[in-house]
């Protein structure tokens, strides 16, 4: 099967401290994956390395058959590999409408900006109601919607969402989860980082558990572990209760 | 009454000059977070190049002004590349670039002295003759400055608000990582901001070259005034900067009229200190 994303032996970090140790994972054409695991073990760092914000020190990343390990964000975005980072505050002094228009920055995205803008407003009616509002005045949930909206404006061929429901109320969380499921149904492959394993299982085909900068377990959603086992994965053999 | 109107018109001319200078400074500050001390020297380069192309090469003042604008813009991009870009990831970037752009100012001023010498030079006026505004007679060239400044400011404002290329400059200034993840090339945005800012300085210098004398240090006084303007208006907002530019222009004109040339800088700096003490975000600055 053709691989959309292929990561082999990736190492990356900040200065002297290495966060990713020999991490390998892949996405086949037509599937979505989820990443979970304890905080501070390299999930966000992995996404930063993929999107070019952080240069890996070893290993390789291939997207759609092309090596992108040392490419900078503009060309990675142009290729359609889009990253909505965790807690993305975007641009406080910019209005919602112009932020979304700006997000269709690459030539490929610009060509379809009109259609994508309609889709984003249909997906998140709240953004349509607040078009002229500055991003700094938005609530946490609305900011998350804007961040995902911007990612959609980039015309993603693979969309990476880093904890899209972090810190949101249960009701908002549900709303965003439904929107993300809708995006997935339109055929956009996803990499989703989340703590909520059940949510990931319902959304994606496979899950990778990441610990100490490595993949420690791979789970297929088809034979998913039950709640007890998930808890054991997180907290060790002793169990959570 | 006549004296009052004359002072107003003279304030308008000064305000136009300061608006052109300070909007460039403000653009670089909002995009890169750098204060460009070579901004005045870039203005001077624009004037000298305009003079050379117009008077020595004999190509006329319009070609001269365009060449001066372009030359300053190019030198601005070179300064960004060589003296600002190497320090982007440095924690002390603001301090280091204050020194490197000051160095650029010295290099440009000394270089101009070596190339063009110390003799005073002047460009012919773009439009000969005089016009009457509010019952005051000023040269048509100064009137052109009054008309041109708001047009250029509106064009700059439209660029940063209506076009994606212009918006990308604001985005990069507010959040580099988020901008990069939308596909915006951050170093390109920095170079573009520096280039536009320097070109604006060059244009100002070329226009000023037929009102004042062209000398290697002609940019230092406008740079000082532009600094007062951006502090007065609050850094980071084009509208506030433009408003402050005209305000300072009027205040200066009235101070010269009432107190004389000698005490005017003293009062202006006193005002600046008061603003910094009581409204550190500027007279029009919120937050």
C-alpha cells in the first residue's frame, strides 16, 4: 500500500535536550491516525518536526513519496501538509475574516479560497457570526475553531491537529469533535493528538502511543482495547483505580 | 489670523514629512520588532541618488526621485540581510540590532561624504511655482508633499489590510510560528517590510531634497522627529502613527511660531518624556 507519510528513525529536540528518540511511524493512503501518551513525551515536538518548525537531527520524513526532512514550512504547507498547533492564538490584532482569507496563502490554496471559506463558515457558524471580530477577543473554543478553519483554508492533503479540544467545556468539546469527524468524512486524512483515547478510536483507524520520544505501542481501532486497558496503558500495570 | 493660518500650513508640511518617515519606522517595528536607526541615513541616500540621477546624469527629477526610492529600498534589504537577519534568534536581538543599524547609519553617512563630498546640494523642484493654501503662499513642491503623503499612507494601509501579501507582514509581526504554519515565508516577509520602509525613507529624502539642502547628515533630524512621533503615537499602529505625525507637525509649527526655533526641540522632548511617563503606549495607544 502507498504511504502518505513515512517517518523513519526521527530524532529531534531543543538545544542539548533530545525529545524524539528514533521515532518511526507511517500513514497509509486513505487512513487517519491518532497519537496519545503522557504530556511532555514528544507528541507536539513530532508535529513541529513534520511541519518544519523544528529541524530533525537524524532520521527522515517523506510526504507523498517526497523527502521533506529538511524543507522549510512554506514548501511543506504548499505541498498540503498542514499543522494546527496546540493552543494556537494566531494573530490577536487581526479580524476573523481576514485571518481566514490570509490562511489561503499558498498558490494552491488561493485557487480554492472562495469554496473553502464557505465550507469553514458552514462548519463553524460561530465564526461566520463574528467575521469582523478581532482574534484576541475570541473564547478558547472559538479560537480553536479559527485555528482549524485556517488549516482548512490551507487546502490540506494531510491535516495535523494538536489537542484540538484541550481545556474546553464538555459541550464545546463535543461540538468540536463533531466538526472534526465531519472534516474526516470529507476525505481529509488526519493526524490527531489527544488525551481522550476513546475519541481517537472513534475517529481514526490506528493509534500510536508515544512515550519518551518513541512509539511504544500501536493499536488498531478495529480491535480496540477496553477502557480498563487504556487506563493501564497510561498509568502502568497497576491500573488506575 | 494670517500668522495662525501660515503656522497651520507649515505644520501640515512638517506633518506630511514626519508621516512618511515614521510610517516606515513603524512598519519595521511591527513586523520585525526592530528599531531601525539607519532609517534617516536611508532617507539621505534617496536624496543623493535622486540628485545624481537627475542633475549629474541629466535624467530629470522624476526619474531621479524614482531611482532614489528604489536605491534606498535595495540598500534597506541589504541592511536587513547583513545586519539584522543574523540576529533573529538571539535573545538580545533588539539591543544588537540597535547597534548594527546605528553602525549602518555611520557607514552610510561616511560613505555619502566620501562619494558626494560635503558641498551642499539641492534638487530642482518637481513642480515650479507657488500655490495658495488657506491664504498662505507655499511652493507647489511643498503642496505636492501635502497631497502625496496621505495618498501614500492610504496605499500602505490598504496594502497591509486588503492584500494577503500585506497581511502576511502583520501576521509575522504578531506570531511567527502561526504565520509559518500558514505557509508564509517569514524571512521574505521581514525583507519585504524592510525594503518598503527603506523605499519610503528614500522617497521622503528625494522629495525633501528640493526643499532642504542635501547633506550626508540630513537624515538625522527627521529620524529624531520620527522617533518622537512613534513614541507619541504608540508603536505598532499605522493610523496612530500617522495621526501622531500630523499632531507633532502642528505642535512643532506652533512652538516655532510662539517660542522660536531655539526652544522648540526642548519642548518636544519634554512632551515625549511626559508621554512616556503617563501614556507609555502612546497618546492614541490603547491596552
